[in-house]
């Protein structure tokens, strides 16, 4: 086993991230028989931001396009502005009718993305060029060792290769998993791989535990990312946080303190099947899991895992049989029952088993630049809302200080409407974790889920600054942390 100080440093992970990668052979979560193998062509698709004048107009527009999955118009993301603006993905065929509808309703709008396929192509081309540059760099600067060479030298080169792979692309799930294993082997004193279960296609749901002590009774921070497959910046940001904890543990007094006082459980991708599918030419914008959902007309695929938790599940559908959560082929289908997905079952089991030690639950998403606080299922605040808001305000200030990125803070109901069955509501309402928060990362819509790679490093840095501030505030709540001074 290598001693960590002799290893190639993981600071390479802080390099500019820029590549796209197809799933590798060992992570073939995509079953070719599922759907047509033809690539999805988004030529002429637009992302249009609508500015309803009132909350009621927003809700009316959502309902209008929520009762069908075949209109060529879908919500591009959850409403993410306190002014109730809505972003829609509109197909080329539906553009004229959609804009006519907006005009008849006298609703103002703007085109955020004029041709979605162009952005997809640019990201793929950028990936290809970056991958070639990285292969040339490794060939030029690293000697080649055969399998017969000493294990530590071969492993060092392998780890360096994966560090570069993680640092210079939106890596797929297999690449992330291999990198985590190499980190754990290189730094056995501070890190260990953990597995909470298996995905629908049998992929291990893995994360990494990081701490400076073998004391397993310490309070814990749990961070997950990628429950929505297409939100690649969330996965990359989780990787950034892992790297920051590992590389800063010796020289950074703040990080050393964070590792002495807490155990960190970080899962960069809680939905690996969907994430791998999003790395194919068919599924770049895929959101859900990949479990088959038979219907009378056809077989649909996937459940919105962040609508599948067993806390007020589908409560918004009680008096609406055509609500979005019940449309099996829709992007926000919440499942045939709560916890229908192996991914959500595994996550809830792990958190419940560690509920007495997990003091903060943070779920990373994109996009909209938001701190979302419970509750999502109602417009009412949680009883300790002010504590969560104070933590988020301090975190937002620390985040903004780096690159002047502005985040809004509030509950889903305050922003526009309730969203039920979410992980952060469940973590608070069932697992009893007081500080349960969702972060919607960059940007505010110019690129949406196709965030340019140049923004990965600054997004990671500012999010890590926010997380450190959140934990700083967490420690101040001695009543919650140690049951003293209550």
C-alpha cells in the first residue's frame, strides 16, 4: 500500500474541466434493446424563458403543458426565480404554436438558447479535443510501465491518469468510481469506499468516507449529487469537494479541523444508470432513473428519483389524476409507489441507519443558483426555518465573495409551487436531520444543463466555500450537535 505523501498529488483534479466521455465497457448500464438507437437531434430546439405577470399565470401555464408528454413543450427546469419566470424546452415543430400561445396570453418571453443541438455538439467537440490533448500529455510526460513493474509505480501512473481524466472531463460513472477507489488506496488513513446498494442495472451505488480519525462516533455530513442525470455540474462539484478535503488535510488548518470534527460521506452520483445514459448520443438531457415503466401504449423508462421519497409522496396529485407526477413518460414521473426505485431505497436505508450521526444533508443539483429549504410539499416553513435560512445566507455570502455569483434562498413553495417526494424533505421529515438543504448550482439559464466546462472549476471553488461556511454555522448549533444549551 502506498504512503500518501509519496503519491502523485490529487491537486490535478483542480485543473480546468472540459471533456465529455462515453460510458466504458464495464459500465454498460444502457440496454440497447430499450429504445431506438438513433441519436436524439435537438436541432432547432429552443429554450424559452417566459415571464408570467402573476403566480396564477405561471401555474396555469405549467398545468397547460403538464397534462401531455407529446406537445413538444416541456419545463426545462424547475421554476427557479422568485419572479416566477419559467424556462421551457420547445421543439422546432412546436415553436410557432408556443409563441402564438404566449402572445395570445400577453406573456413576455425571451429565447435563452436558440439552437440546443449546437451547444450539445460544442460540448462533444470540446470533449474530443480535450481527450486528445490529455492522451498526448500523458504519453509525453509519463513513462510506460509494463504489468511486471513494481505495483506502487504502476498504481501511481494509473492514479495520475484517472486524476487527469476526472480533472479534464465530465467523467462517466465508471471513471468516477475507479478514481474513488484509487483515492481510497492512496489515502487509506483518511478515506474509505462505501457502498449503499445497487442501481436498477446492478451498478454499485458508491461513495467515499473521508475523515482524519478512526473514531466512528463523530458527527457526519452527507452530500449526494446527480440524482438527476443531466445535471453534470453537480457530479463534478462533488468530485471537487472530495479532492479539496483530501488534498487540504495537511496544509489547510480549516480543512484539518473539518476532518477532525466530522466524517464526510460524499456520493458523486446517486443515479448511475441515468447518468451513463446521459453520456450517450441518445440521452444527454435525460433526467430520471432507467427502470422500465410499462403503460398501455408503450414502455416508458425511468422515475424522477427526487419525487420518489416516502414523505408526502404525490400529495399534489390527490385531486388531479393528470398531474405531472403521474405521467409515466414525463420528466417528473414520481413512480408507481414511493420508494419504487432501488436507488431511493438504498439511500433512505443508509441515511436511516446513520440518522443519529448525520447532522447535515446536502443534495447538489443544477441549475438556477438557489438554496432550497424545506418544506417542498407545502408553502409553510419548517419550525426551524430561520436557522436554515441563516446558514444559507452565510453560505451564499461566502460563495458570492469569490466570483460575485448570486444565489437566492427560499422554499420551493415560495419560489413558485410545491414539489413533493423530494430527498431533502424526506431527510428532514423522516430521518430527522435538521439541516437538510438542496443547492441548485450554476447557471441561471444561459446554458442550463450544458454548462461550459470552463465554469466547472469556479463552480467547485465557490460551492466548497459555501459548504465550509455551512459546517461552520452547523457547529454553532450546540443544541442540535450535542444536545446542550437547548
